[in-house]
C-alpha cells in the first residue's frame, strides 16, 4: 500500500523552529516530486514547497528563506525544516506526491503546527 | 504571480449537475487538477490532466479546460459529494491552488 506518514507538528512560540517529516512507503521519495501543502484553520490549501526528482527545491514566497525542504533517501523520508516561525504559519501541514502532470495522487494525513505565544 | 480563482460556494439539489469553475490567465495552456476535501480529511485527487480520472473516481466526475477556465462537473450529485473542491495547476516550478469552492447539496 502506498502511504505517507507525516509527523513533527506541535505548539511552538513565534521565532521558533520545527522539523516535519514525511515517511513514505510503497513509493520512492527520490523518484517523485514531493510537495508540502498547508492549510490554515478554516482556510484553503496553500502550497509551501516542492522537491523535484531532479533535486530542485522551490518555495512559496511566504516561506522562502525561512523553510527548507530536503529528503533522506536512505530513510525514504521527506523533511521540512521550518525556522523563524510566525503566527501565520499555523495550520495543518500535508505532504503529497506527484509525477507531473498526474496530480497529487498520494497525500499524508497531515500534522498540526500551532505558532503561538 | 499566477492566480486561480474559484467561486467560494455552490449549492445544488440532489440529482442535479454541479458545475464548478476555476479561472486563470491562459489556464487552458496548463494542465489542471481537481481535489475534493471533506472536513477533517486530507484532499483527494479526483481529476488530473484536465479531464482524466484516477482509479476509483466515478464517471460522474468530469473535467474540461479551455481558454481561461477549467471546469469540474459532478452529475447526479449526491449528499456525499458535499465537500470543498480545489483546482490546482503548475506555474513554472510553483504549485498554484485555487481558493476552493464549498459545494452544498441541499
């Protein structure tokens, strides 16, 4: 079964850091486009970052310079390092897989990040 | 930056066809995907490459894309189709989501 397990969320003060992880089973992270998407409370989906199969990394303007996407091929895991967190970074963070242009066909369950003092 | 615009809400009666739009400049030149999200759940891919359905998605769901508008249609709408629906496209190496349409089945 193809699955993505997301973890690492929690309550963090503004300015703090968190590292999210997305462990894949049934697919190889390095051979896919791996994407982080977030959703603020009662809001829509917002793209955060993508790591391509060619190792290109791209970020939304709202997180560029603060967030960093990476993968550990030996652990078949995608990471999102989030630094200088802001209140507006609060939300549920999902990881997803895509082989463009076939859509994001596999999604993890999401982990909640709450940035608050 | 590229934007996708969706109407925030749509109401239909059971059995009717729900038609949702997603607008963006020359969107027809890009591939559009559609996702359904129910409360408390992760999004689910229902249409990719404008009109293709992943395995397990009923034929009631169909899509098209031309000019500046992509369209998702749900025929024979059921109460279980109540959800938020998001369109998505790639602009260069950026993923773009529409703001979502909340479908209510009255």
